[in-house]
């Protein structure tokens, strides 16, 4: 496991390792689908809280 990229974001340091690289379209789509579900769920909760 090697570090392929190092990023600085404010006080945080982010390391991207080569074992975290997506290698297939199926992996990429699975990640996009999962993140989309999390975002949609969060937006729905926020909208529900704002209507109360």
C-alpha cells in the first residue's frame, strides 16, 4: 500500500493510497450509487425537519 497523493485541506492532511483507487466501471458506479443514496436520505431528512 503506497501513498499516491497527499492533499492539504485546512488543518487536515489527506492521504490517498493505491489500494483505494477504483479499477472498474462497476466499482465506480457502485460508489456513485451508494453516495447518491446517502445524499438523498440526508436531503429528505432535512426537508422533513424544515416542514415541522
